[in-house]
């Protein structure tokens, strides 16, 4: 987690008023703004209640098909979903 740009992105999103949850099977918790935040299992997130999914790290354990099919806009910074840009998918 040291020097993780993902943590900085989460801090920036929260500073703009976003409610941020994170999921990473290798990271059980992070500290944001001095507060420890526990990770959430992807299969426990109600994906249809999310406004945006931001993918900042690639992990083979993630349910890629579930994220693709959730109907939620995705910003994929690392091409983790192996999907071309489209109406609901934007990547760097």
C-alpha cells in the first residue's frame, strides 16, 4: 500500500463529496483522512446502487464479468476489464 496512487484517488474523490468504498482481496483496510476503512468484498456490494466503478488496480481474482455486466459506468485506469471503450466503459 505504500505510495499507492489508488489511495490518493480515493482521497480526492472523497474531498469532492463522493462516498467511496474499496475492494481489494489483498488489502483488508486503508487509512483515509486519518480514519481506517475496511475493504468490501465485491460480491457483497450492491453494484446496481453504485454511480461509478473505478478500477485502479488489476487483480485476477476479481469477478470481471460481474463488473462488465453490472450496468454501472466503469472508469478502468488499468484495462483490467479487457474491454474497449464504450457507452458505459472508459479506460486510460
